[in-house]
């Protein structure tokens, strides 16, 4: 058989297989929907049920008009339900359900729109007085504890444990003042107790909250427990001795980066090719990565120089100042107050730089110092009755963490 004919035959077989797979997948989905006996408070056996999604150009009016409802009636329905259900908020690719009567006319009885996995709107057309209401599916919160040793990055470790990625982001924010997650090593121990949401007791809806955690960091176990003190009423995270994890300075100005050059009194400059002091710490990251100020303060300087490129300098108090170099974009102005963790610019390679990174510089009493070696001020710790209540509250949580990680 000629090669062209063989190639054509193979392409036809692939096309047929692909179409068959799509048909089977669509059939499976329809079968799953058919097996549901009830949903949204309605018995499906009483209706002709249609499941669909909002397509480009669809509106509430255009959808129900196709159900033999005239323009005037559509307008009246929209007016009657607008205080409960603003039909203009319907969005592309969101699911909806039509419950139609079982007689030949298939008259539309109920329209159900789902803006998200939990909430849904019902427009009930069965009576002359149209009724619309919003409801939420029942949510069950389940607690889960995992632990062991890190086999790779935090994100990859959580993914292998089938934990939603959002928990990694939550953890890095809680530990932002006390742990540089890029310095965690394979084999470091960890344990986490957290809660997860389930819709209708079975459908996973993500992580709800972190109840307790610890990470082994530089040979030390660093715990985190949420607690609201009587003084503030705001939930903060504390270690197992009641010391706050929230310090005056964040560990790094960039999340998910790596150190490419440290503070040094004599370093070969990668661009100039000469030996000179490097009074900062370089963190490499992709172009456009957010750069955040490591502590609250006032923007003292912004601008551009041949060596520094685009830069921002922040004065935190009478003792400390920080500077951030080589930005692709500056997002603050001189004299502006900035909060800890606020985005002040984007990673770039302006000035004397071989690639995208931020050079982080630190001043103490007007002298540049190595931020990685400096013992920085910490936040307040609990005392008195608050500390006693806290220690009693965390005891079972701490025991559970220690047990799962074999401490």
C-alpha cells in the first residue's frame, strides 16, 4: 500500500477514535446527571431536566425565550425577580438547569443558575406570582492532619498529599516573618492540621483554614497556632511558647525566589568584571515578579541610577532603612507610606544586572549591613492569663502534630 494511503488511513483512525472518546465522555456526563434523583430541592423525576452552560451571547432572556416564552413575559419575569436575582450578573460558562413540565409542550417550570460551586439562584415560574430566591448548598467542614518529611518543595509535597495549592500560599504568609521557604531542605520534618470544605458532604471545595502547623527550619521546630487575644480580638499566629510569628521585618522581599549573590566585602562584579564590595543580597525571580517592602515605613527615595537601575528606598524608623534595586517598574512615589508586604515594584534587570533579580540592601543606624546575619526586632509575645489559655488550647493540637511527624 502506498505511504500516502497508509498515512491517510492512520489519520482517519485517529479522528474516529477521538470523536468516539468525546461521545463517550459526553455520554458519561449525561448519565451522571441522569442518575441524580434530586438537586436544589427539586425531585428530578417530576420534570424534564435540561443541564447546560452559559454560552457566548446568551442572556437570561434569550435562554428562556427558547422555552416558548414571549418577549413581554420575559420582561415581566426580569422585573419581578430583579431585587433577588440580577440577571445581568450571569457569566459565560457558568452552569444552569431548566426544569420543564413532562407534557408535550415542555413548559419551563424552574430556572436554576449556579454562579459558583456553592451558591445558586432559583426562578420558580410554576405559579402566576413568579418567585426568585438565592440558596447555598450545605457545606461540611472536615479536619485533616498530614506530616512527615519534605521530599521536594512545599507546593510539590502538598500536591503529592492531594492538598489544594492555596494552602501553600496561606502557609508562606503565616511564616513570612520566621521562615525562608527556599532554605527548607529535603528531609526537613513538617506537620499540618487544617480544615477542608465539602459540598453536600462529598464534593471537595478547597481548604478552609489552617489550625496548626510546624516546620523544621535550620534544625529548629517552628510551630504556628492561630489565636485571638482579648486585647485585639484579631487572629494572629503564635509559636508553642506564645511568641508571635509576626516580626517587624519579613524574611525576604520576594516570594518564591532564590539567592544568587550574598552580602560580601569583595566580590567579582558580573558586569564590570572588577572586584568590589557587594552590600546587598540578590534574589533572582522572573520579570514582573512583585517586590514587597519588608516592613512598614515611608518611601524615602525612588529613581534611576546607572548602577542601581530603577530603585526604591524605604525608611522604617530612626534605625532601619531598606532599598530595592534593578526594578522593571516602580509602583510607589516618594513620601508615600507603605505597609509591610505592600507591592512597591516589579522585578527587572535595569542598571548593572545580568538578569532579572532584586538586590535587597539594608541599613542600620545609617550603615549598610548584611540583612541575613542581622538579629532583627520581633513582635510582642503573650503573657499572663492570655498565655495560660493559649497553652491549654494548643496542647492537643501540638500533640497531634508531634504524633504524625514522630517527634
